[in-house]
C-alpha cells in the first residue's frame, strides 16, 4: 500500500515525490510511461558519447533563491549564460534584438540612445496589447516583427502570432544595449553532471519506488494507494470529457557530426528559412570536450507527444472547465506544465511543485497530525501562488 501514486517523473512529479518521502516519511510510487525519469529535461549520452538533451535544449535560469537552493541539494552547477543567434537576411545576429542586432542588420553605428529613438519611429501604437503580434510590433515595429517573429512563430505554433496570447512573445525581450544573453535571471546555470543525474539523486530515497514504462491507465487499478499526484495532460486524466486541449508537439532530429564544432553558440534560430525552428549544439551548454559534436534540429508538429500548451483565450476557457473538475476531484493533485496547462519554465514548475507540497502539508494530516483544511479552499489559494 502506497501513501501516494505520483504520475510523471519530470520536475513536477520528482520534486513532489522527493518532498513527500523526505519530509513526511510517506511511501511513494513514482511512475512514468517513458522508459526514463526526468521528463522533458532528460539528458543522456548518444552513441558517440556526447551528452545531449533528448527533448531539446534545457537551460536552467531563475530569479528565485529558494528554488535554486532547493535544486542545489541534488546537483553542483556549471555557470552558463545562454546566447542565441537568429539567421535573418542571410546574417546570423543576436536574438533578443539588441543594439548589435540592429547595427549589424542595417549596417549602422547607433548608440543606445539613438537606437531608442530609431525604434520609437518604427514602433506601432497598439491600444491594448493582447496578442503575440501586438507585443512585438508595439516595441520594434512591423519590419523587425516580420523578420524575427512572424515566421518563427507560425512554424512553432502552426498559427499566426495575432492568434496567440501576448505571453508567448513577451518571453523574448528587446534591449537597446549590447547585452546579448537570452535570459537576464539572477541564477543561470546548468547542472554539472546533467539533468538526469540530478533527478537520480532527487528520487533516490528508500520510501520512493519507481516504475518506468508504466502508464497511469494500466497502473491505477493494479496497485494500492491513498492519493494521487498527476503531472500528465489534465484532459487525458478526465478522458477528454470536454474535448481535447491543444498541445503543440515537436520532432527532434539528433545528428552527430565528425567535427569538433558546428556553430558558434548553443542555439541558432531560423525565423525565415527551413522547416525547423532552431538548431542546438549541446557541447556549448554542457562544457563537454569531445572530438565530435551532436546537434538537434527541432521540427514543430501538430501531432505527437504534448510539449507546449497553446496559450490562446479559447484554450484557457477549456482548461478552466477541466480545472473546475480537478478542484472537485478528491485526493488528486494536479501539478506541472501539462496538468495545469501553463507555458512554464523548469524553475516555475519546481516552484509550483514546492507550493503544492506546502498545500498538501496543510490539507492532509501527516503521521505527526496536522489540522487539515478543505481541499477546494487550499486549491483556490494556490492558484494565486502558482505563478511564482
Ligand atoms: P514533463 O517534463 O512533461 O513531465 C511529465 C511526465 O509525465 C512525462 O515524463 C510523461 O511521460 C509523464 N506522463 C504523462 N502522462 C502520463 C501517464 N498517463 N502515465 C505515466 N506517465 C505520464 N524550461 C526551462 O526552464 N528552460 C529551458 O531552456 C527549457 N527548454 C525547453 C525546450 C523544449 C523543447 C521544451 C518542450 C520545454 C522546455 N522547457 C524549458 C520547459 C520544461 O521542459 C518544463 O518546464 C518542465 O520539464 C516541465 O516539467 P513537468 O514535470 O511539468 O512535465
Ligand atoms: N520567438 C520568435 N523568434 C525567435 C525566438 C522566439 O518568434 O527567434 C517567439 C516564438 O513564438 C517562440 C516564443 O517567442 O515560441 C518564445 O520563445 P522561447 O525561445 O522562449 O521558446 P521556447 O524555448 O519555450 O521554445
């Protein structure tokens, strides 16, 4: 008899499993339908021995000292600041758009102040910034939007930016200085031995049993447990009762090349050309030295494993219906990118998992006996806290 069945061994499931076992001394069965732990952050050595990310590039970044400190229990870190180039008009220039990008692209020698004025003449006033298109055209104007964002976004999401929530392109800032880092968070690191090693340490606990290649559907009636943490797609949990929530998928083409390096930075984006969106070269991320190099092409796809919730108003509406159902479902907690249908980064999922654990502490008496509160009340409180 397990105290908890945790479905999904990605960040959401592994963090909660670790907390339940180490802090409450409760017995956890952690399952995943994939043959490995780590979820989408899983990394492994390919045939040539190069450490690659099976599901595309994962760079850890956060502003939260608490989240960084929590993960530091399970890994040492390698300082790494992510830099990305975009191939535009035949040139490879920095993205996010910054002073260097504009000077290179247009053959100019603008200063930061001059670039601000230059952008101001191009930016289009937008009354209410609602869509992924509005965010960009209101900042840099239509020409740069077309060059850097429209094609990439249409490829990545299969819809025009004007049909997506502003949060999608708001992830990528515009800078008038020469800061060419992709992220500006306080903590930017890669786990020193890789993500999988970090996960192995996280779930290595005598109270955690792991079952891989095991789907919830097949396990739920064959083992005994008191409560569930579910981190898979929420619509799947409820047998698509209200219809399917759209997720965007990707096909990854992993290639090893018989040369030391393929490109000058870890990621090159292709907003104007090719069917793939970006090419990642892992040795830049991991610091591994190897005579060969491995790269991944990312081809967006409508069908396949669910990787991205699609931020659009009608999808948010549909998710709300499932969320309401979830709030009424006793003894099941929904956590993570698929179960809460949020376009979250790894640190946000860790934060959400840690706050769910705090909620469980309030709602479920542990063996030491804590006064429970009704699940609905604490769920509502946590949806406010969730966006750490
Ligand atoms: P997942 O990692 O998806 O884990 C869920 C697990 O549940 C999966 O392993 C799945 O197999 C399992 N599962 C689902 N349903 C069932 C079932 N019925 N039975 C059994 N098991 C089930 N974040 C960053 O911070 N930085 C980045 O650079 C970054 N890059 C990314 C690049 C790509 C291409 C993608 C797709 C995501 C990226 N992310 C990045 C986001 C990051 O992957 C997620 O935030 C994080 O992995 C989500 O963790 P999770 O546990 O919620 O979900
Ligand atoms: N984007 C773009 N061009 C780029 C980079 C990003 O149009 O060169 C848009 C695109 O819609 C993308 C979103 O900004 O999906 C967020 O980019 P990010 O790099 O954060 O995507 P992720 O790493 O989550 O796939």
